[in-house]
C-alpha cells in the first residue's frame, strides 16, 4: 500500500511504525499515536503525513523526539505557526507542524521539516473524544485508516493538493510500516463484552476493565472498529474534573452530564411533518452503496405516517427532485415514489451537496408540518463549511439528520450538518446495516420536539455553572444526551453536595431528570477523569465542544460585519490556545532550536499517506474505486425482496437482492383495469426540475410500459404494504407467504380480507425477519394502528392464532396488536 513517495522519484516512505495506545474510560476515549520516521536518504527531507480523525476529537498534545531531544508543540494562531515553521526550515532548524485542513475539520496534516539524513524521529499526538452510542447501546471506537478522495466543484473531479495525493499511485500490497494497537478499557460498571467485526484482536477481561490488542496477522486495510458493551448502560451519571492553575478555562472545574431520557410512548409519536430525503447519487455511491440506499429508501417510504408530506432529492454534479414540491403521503404518491426508486442509479457525476440543500430550503414551508431533512452521503466533498453554514442558517425552520456511508465518510460534513441542523448523525461502515441506521433517525424525527429545555443547578453560594454548549443539544428518546459545564467561583473546603435537573416539555407533558453531584476541592482525594493517563480530558472535550459551537455561530454570522467575524475568530483562537486544543484557526508548532548546528543540504519533500487512502483519479465525477478486497459494501446482507426494473444495475449479480419495482414495490390501490398510459405531452409536462428523477417520474407513472418486466414476485412482505399500513390479500402476498391464495382466502376468519392479510404479514415479519426488527418495527407499528382502527367483530387471539396455524409460526398476539 502507500508509503512515503517523492513526487518526482517515488522513493520509499520513511514512516516505519505507528504505535497507538488507547484508554477508554467510561464514555470517553483518550488516544496517543506515535509515528516513527527514518530518513534513509543523503539529504534532509520534509515528510508530510495526512490522515483522518473524527471532527469532534480534541487534539491536545503534539511532540517530537529526535536525536534524544524532545520538542513539545504549542498551539498558536495558524498563520503565525506556518510562518514560524517556514522560518525554522529556512534557517536550517528542524520543525514540526500539525494542523487541521482549512476545508475539512476531519482531515489533519503533519509536516516534519528538515529531518536530517540517516536520522529517526518519532512524532506523538494525543486526542480525546466522546464515543458514539450504537443502536444496541454499545460504544463504538474507530481508529480510522481511510481517507477518501474528496470531490471539488472547482475541478469536477476528486481534488487534493500536492500534500494529499501522488498521481499514479496504486494500492497493491501490504503497508511498509507496522501498526501496534493496545486498548485499555475501564468503567464503573461491569464490561459485558468487547468485539470487533473486522479486526483480528485478543481481549483479556477483568470485570470492570479489559485489554485489547491486535493480533500479529492483522492487516490495516480498513478502519479498526471496537464495540464496547457495558452493563447498566442506560444509567445517567455526572463526572466532575478538577481545574488546574489559577485562572482561565482550564482552572475552573468541569462537569460532564449524561442523561438518557425515555420518550418512547406511542402517544408521543407525531403524525405530521415534511420529510425530505436528500440522497447522494454521485459516482462514488455506485455498487452496494446505491443498492443499499434503494432498500433503505423503500423502508423509509413504507414507514412514513399517513397524512404527512415527503419528497426525494437526488444529487451529484446536478440535482433532481422527485416532485416539484413535497406531496402528501398517500397510496398514489407512494406508488409514484416507488416506481421512480426502481430507476435510481449512482449516475449524477460528482458530489455537490450545497446546491440541493439550497434548493430544498427555498421551497415554501407547509403549515403544520415541520420540515425534517435526511442527508445520506459518502461525504466525499471539500466545501464542508459552506454546507454546514447553509444548514445552520435554516436551523430554526428545519431539522437536519445525516448518514455517512462507508469508511472515510467525512465526519466534519456528516456531524457538522447534523449539529448545525439540530438533528442527529449516524455512520455506516463494515457490517453495519444502513437500513437500521436510517430507521433510527426516522424514529427520532417522528418524536415531537422537546421544548423549553433548561438545566437548573443547585450549587453552593458563590458558584455558578456555565453550560457548554450554551444551547442544549436536541433530545431524542433512548439516546444519550451529553452536556458540559464549567463551575465558576470558589468552592467550599468541605465536601459539598450539589445537583442539576434537566427539564423540558413534550407536547403537554413535562419531563425532568435530576443528577446528584459530589464536588470536592483540589486538596481532597476524588475519583474522576483525572485518574486516567492524561489530566483534564473533560476540559479538552468541553473546549472542543465550545469551539465547534463558536464555529457554527461564526458561519451563521458570515454575512454580518467583518468586526463580528474577527471578534468570534479571536474568541476561538484564545480558547484553543488556553486549552491547547487545535482548531481550524490554530496549529501545533514545534521547532528543534537546541540543535547545535544548522541542517545542511537541499531539503526534499516526501508524502506519507495512511494505508487505506484510495485514489482513482481517472474515474468519472471523482468516483472512488476500492482497489483491494472487492467484498460487499456497508450493510450488505439480506435485501427486501425488490429488484431493479430491467436494465438497472444493482450489483454484480443481475438478479441481486433488489426485487421488481413496477408490480410489487409500487403497490397502490387495487384496480381491476390497467391504467391508461399518460399521453406523451402530459408526461413531459410532469417531469420535475433538474431533468427528472432517475428516468423521470412521468416515465415511472406510465403503467403501460411493461416491456421486459420481471414477473418474479418480491421475497418479503415489505414492498407490498399500503401507505395507510395495511396489506391486501392477493397473489403477491401469497407468493411471499408460500401459501396458495385459495387457501388463504378459505381460511380467512374475518369479514375484511385486508385485516387478515395484514395479520398474516405481521406474523411473517415476526417469524422470518425477527433479527431485523429495528428496521421494520416502524412500518409494523403503522400496521398495528390500522388494525386497531378496524378491530370490529374479531379478537387478536383468534386471528393471530389462525395466522400462526396457516404459516406454521408461533407469535404472541400482543406482539402483533400491542
């Protein structure tokens, strides 16, 4: 794979080893990475190493060891740091520069300048981050090994500057350097298990602690992912970290608050809203990514509540809208959407997200239906800040949820737009199911907004709390809610009990959660985050959270006066320097000024890339090709029984997992006669902006176009569900159930056949797809609501029991009808 390459001579990489030590303490990870370089040449070199980090990571330490001398990096304003680096190199001194990329907050560049000939140097950086919570409540740690080419609208291709890519490089063999990884896990609660779906690891358990190491045969050809499962995982808690020094941000005590509100009652689920799915259809989404996106969209469409409004916008170099404006969700609009879905491909060129966002925000709002956006992308763009800024400007009128697909998806983009849009972000990689992630977001979107959120503190006299961020993040049922606070003022010497209460209102119901705090002063022993390997981890996280909030506010105010922007920028720089946490406006700089004599010789530049940075510069529209492996993409597994209409490209297998779209997926109200084809002129008039969606909605609505139709029925009941939640008793359903329609009709125990069909479908789901319940439970909930509205003259025990007998299943009636 990639190593160090001279752009002219392609000489070998001087990076010899990467040693990563991780301490996971509760819900926080502290990572220290050591990178050993060796200059085997006869001239001094400049080594440039570019790699991805989660955009919310707080990088707080950067130092180098060279010829026995330790050079400690300091955070300084970015331009000053660059000038100091250039001056040091020009004067023959060794220098080290670490900075966040100007265009993307999840790409970092480490420059090692004037590394003497035949000399080794070790670069060490440390960062701390919150661990994301998965759907099964496990914590996910990722050591990223992928940096995808990012699309730039300026060039119409995957764009990197010369520090990122070496033209013509192809990943063909094992990395020329070693990776060592050791992870220590500790928690107040017992550890249930630790697993990794892809990495070869050894785990040694010790009750509330564990150690994880990579096996010798591990290949760093993808992200390293670890899933940590704690017992008593939903318990809220507060952690207090002592301040250090006498003044400033790091001197005040910092508290991290974690709540897990339960808002899961069905009567708190809203049935109104405008749901707009913004789908990446660029070249980089080809193959399994677009296939899984189609299946996910099907679930999304089937799970929407009746009476809401929806639309789908596909984007690449251009964007296309399914409807000119959002349509009310009913059987007719659902049928149209599913037909267009069958023609959807990753065929729109590059990845330009800003324009579709602007298009959506320009659409007039629908009274009584709050707008909810769902952005699904592999995140391979450079104009991240512009996209985040656009979402931030409309945060008061629309929530934005986002999903990053594949290893290397930009965390700066995906998390940035979700944070700015008061929504939630998810990532799909490895064995993750895209379907489950998106349905989790839809579940959040259907929850009513928690209003009037506030924190009430009970603190000693003279002590106040400054919350970080200043505005509480959105609250979703069952999801972890994290906030920080700085306690300002003089704490009493004796042990002081305190508390904080989270309050809010959901519709007409008030919610409250109270946490007790134990506050102690510097001279008293106290278990806290300070017991970890590095002090003041929570201070760094709080500082990074505040920096991100200030950056979002800066983007919102970008149209205001230059004085406001300069003031906000200075505030970010001052906080970054005080907390020693790098930001978009600051860098770490270290100069080897203790060397007795200047380094002689003409300095050569070398570029180091991480093992999995993939380049396919010749692909259309900046498309990235995976040059090793070739296995299935994220979330690839059983589909939902739909296949593309003839001519579609659903993967290497022409039959694939995607089922027929024009008879089963596009299920609508039953009609005896075939619908008359739309006249050509009318069809052309119906085509929406941007050239239509896929082959165009008009073409999708032409029921007479049956040439080449695949008559194979779907393999699951999901594509057959009607908009209101019911199923029809017909040949398609009988084929999926594996029972002849005549027998199903004969065995029907109720007068209304749709009731019987719906119960059969639900029993089938609980029996055949129980392991994927998180993906279909919302459409099942809609079906249950429909059944309850039509429960006249029959009992759940009788009808469900009859369905179980016919299907040879065993399902509790309460699982079907609640």
